[in-house]
C-alpha cells in the first residue's frame, strides 16, 4: 500500500485526524506530524517523511495556505515529482485563484467529512502514479519555519522556574490562540502541560481551568453534552459577590449595579444616552501601562496595591467611574498637602477589557468624601492638577506603582 504524507495547519487538526482515520481504515499508511515540539530535529523528521512518501496530501484551508511550514513542505515535495493531492478541509478557499501546481490537480472536497469524499480521496491515492526515485544529490532542504505553537510549547517546557509574569503571559497567549480558533485538542494539550508544572501559581492554575472549560465547550463532544443553561445569580462586576435582585448598588463594595445590569432603552422616541468621549477625561501628563490580567483578578490586584500603598504611608480611597473603571486616589499622610500647596492626589484608574488591564496614572484634586456608586469622569478629570504631577514624579510614585503592578502581572 502507498505511503501518504499529510500536510496541514494545526488549526485544522480535528478534521485532519478524521481524514487520516478514514485512510487508515482501508489500509493506507497515512502519516501526519502530531508533535508539539519544534526545532531542527522536528523539521528534519518531517522532511524525511516527505522523502519517503509515495503520495503527498495537502489539507487545503486558508490557514494551511498561509502557513509557512505547509508552503515549505509543498515546495520541498515539488523537487521530487511525487503526486500531490489537494483535499479541501475548510471554507474560504477560491479554487480558481490557486497557483500551480495546486490549480492543475483535481481537488477532493472533504469539508462534509462524508464517505463519498473519503472514497474519492482513496481512489485518487490508489490511481496516483508511482513516485520517481529520489534525486542524487538531494535538493537543499528548506529552513526550519517559525512555529507559533512550538514556541509556546518550548516556553511551557522550559527547564528553569517560570516567574509570575512568565506564567501569566503564557496563559494570555494561549487564550489568544483559543480565540483565534486553533485546534481545541492541541490547545487542551498545551494548557494541561502548563497546568502540570510544579511551580505554577494558584491564581494562574485557576485561570487555566477557566480556559480549559472554554476549550472543551468548543469541542463537538462537549457541545453535544453541554447541559441546559441555568439562570445564574447577579454578581457584582467588581467584587464578584452575589447581589440582591433589583439592587442598584453592591452591598459589599458599593459598586453600581445598574450600569452593568441591562443596556439602556432604545427605539423611536427614545433619546440616546450620552456618550463619554475619551478626550473629555484624558489626564494631561498622565502615564499608561497595559498588563495581562483577567477581570476576576482586577479586584485582587487593586487590593494588593492599596495594602502596599498603606505600608508606604499613603491614604487611599476607591471609587467607580462611569466608563466601568475603578479609580484609586492616594495622598501622602502628614505634610504632603503643605508641600504641594494644594489638595493634590495621585489618581490611578484601572480598566479591564479582553484580558488586558489598562492602568492610567495622573494628578487630580482629592475628593474629601468618597462617593458610593459611580463617579462621573466629567466631574473628576477636569479637576486634574497638572502642576502637582511634577511633585509626584519627584517621588517616583508613578514608576513605583507601575513597577509594583508589573512584578505581579505581565506587562503588554
């Protein structure tokens, strides 16, 4: 029986696994790379299997056509004159625009994964002409392609200890790969590999567990067995405590619930809500950093910052902003007011979106009484005292705060 090499993108691993199973069920020796490693040895093994195969099957998809590795494999097999059989495994490919040699070959449509497609492919394999002898000398092999997933695997399997920033950055990159639609089976293996590390932090392990649930929910078997949705209680977006039905503010931390409960009414005759323009509350001379941090970890991070500032001799007060952020105002205890000559505070604003925490630091006027609920950005930021920011910079406080957060979260 002919030996078949299957070239594919890891985004299509699930359908390719089924394709290989269909071929192996009738005795075809089908080989496809299933490792998560990278490097020269990995690439040499792939090239050796290309040289040894009788038929080269190209699993055609937008991802494989853009893949550096797949293109290199296709170019390499072209030096040997072996039969190439393109198999369409995903939508998004215009067959009329494919360049040679793909556009000169009959394409087997395997998108429906049915028996007719499998039989058509097996027939093409059995009737394909024999592969000619290998040339002597062999052509120069292509260089090792850059593999995104292999890079992640190498970072996960690093022999030395992973810092907190390394672990959080890895989870963030894995979550991005999941959102991009990469193979659920492969992403699950990578997440489990990271989960098994002895030096894994507890909060990182919890984040991995959440991501694993999302990956398993995307798998066909998980979708089929997914239980019916049960109405969940309302949680405070800030402290994640259960909120009483109909409550406008959280009884635990005072955060506004109405702003997150439901979208504002719309339709004919209903005036649209006012839109906050970023330029209206941008702090002059402010500084901004972004970190990899999930929504559930933001309240913990704020608590850590407040506790640290307290040990450094600063008073602090926390309020919510109208744009779903959290404002932390700090001021030095003792003679700080006399030193600056005004009631100047340092304003730290935390905003989370899509796993990224944006931290903005600028000077502003201290509000003597912390408001319950939300603080309008239109009221707060026009009170910014830019002259007082220089004094804070002399104390290196913005850099110290960014440094403290950066030691606990991955800077992006």
